[in-house]
C-alpha cells in the first residue's frame, strides 16, 4: 500500500474525547497521514498534535453558515483534497469520538473504488426511525420509498482511492444543500449517503458488512465477542480492524476507556 490518509472532524471535542482514537492508531503502528479539523472550542490541541495529527481550522465558507458539523465535514474534506498537491492511494474518512483501531486500517486489502460500511441487517433504512427521518425530511418521501428496504450504510467510516473519494465527496456536497434543520436532523448526511449508495448514483461501491474489517455496533444485539488477547471480533470471528460506535456497548466502552483513557 502506498501513501494513506485519514480525515476526521474533532470540532468541540477535548483531548480525552479523541484519545482512544489517537492512542489506538498509534498502537496499530499507523504510519500514514492524519488530518483532523478542529474548531475554536476544541481543547487539548497540542496533545493531539503529539500523536502526529495535522490540525486544520474548521472554516465555514460563504453559504455554509447553517450547515451542521456532520454535513459540513464533507465540504471541508473536499476542499482539502482539492487544495493539496499530494496523491493518496487510499483515504479513510472517519468519525473520531467513537472509533478505535485494532489494526492499521489500511492493512486490509481494500479494493479499488469506494468502500462503504453496512450496519447490522436487523435495521433497514425504512425501519430505522433516524435514517428514515433523515431521508424523508431532506430528500422526500419518494426518495425514502426507493431505498426503504435496503440495509443501513453508516456514513461514519468510508474508504476509497483518491479519485473515488473525490467523486463521493462531490456527490455528497451536491445533495447536502440547502441544509435540513429540525429535531434530530443533525445527522441528515447519512440519509444522503444511503440514497447515493443504494440508487446507483455512485460508481459501484463495495459494501462491507460486520463480517468485514469495520465492526459497526449500534444496531447489533448484546456485547461483541472478545478473544483471549482482548481483541474484539467481527461477525466472521476475525479481529476487526476498526470498531465504530463502541460507546453503545457498556462493557466494551468500559474496556476501551480503561485501555486508552
């Protein structure tokens, strides 16, 4: 694998919020680039830099003043990639507060193109009250009905080669405006993400479920399986490279905080 990049948003967080993310990445011996966008209210930035993170200010360009942070990040990532002269072979855009690494995320043999993560199959876009709300309120009832029976794809962890990631970010930003306000709408970016993935608007993304390298836990039942080395296993019984939404599982959350806090 050539040059790699992880992009994340740490707006409003303090160092303790992101320490598990950063320490676990160190312990996974990740040697690629890491860029985190921070706000004026982000605290402990020097400690974040000590882990090798490049910190950039979260700047709202004109027209994005009302866009919530979850959606704003796609504009930040797109502008960053367009402004950099570097070429990356693989890019991961990732949530920060509720993600930890058990392996270098790029040690997995990701295929070319965009790679997206599926949540537990027990929930579909239509049956999940949050995802259905995000699609319906932002894109309309017809848009929801078109993908209501499809599994939920989590927008919090997405991998791609640089060209595919740029195309994805262009598609996302093209459908996030004007922003949707209202109760529980801060995550409406995931509604757009699912509609793009499940309607063929993107060029053949590869979808990985919980048997793959990323274990997405919110919709799963009970605590995940942990082996004798303290590694969390995916649905196929292998060590997951990334754990996402670990804070939804009380015992796992306690273990992660004790290990990395």
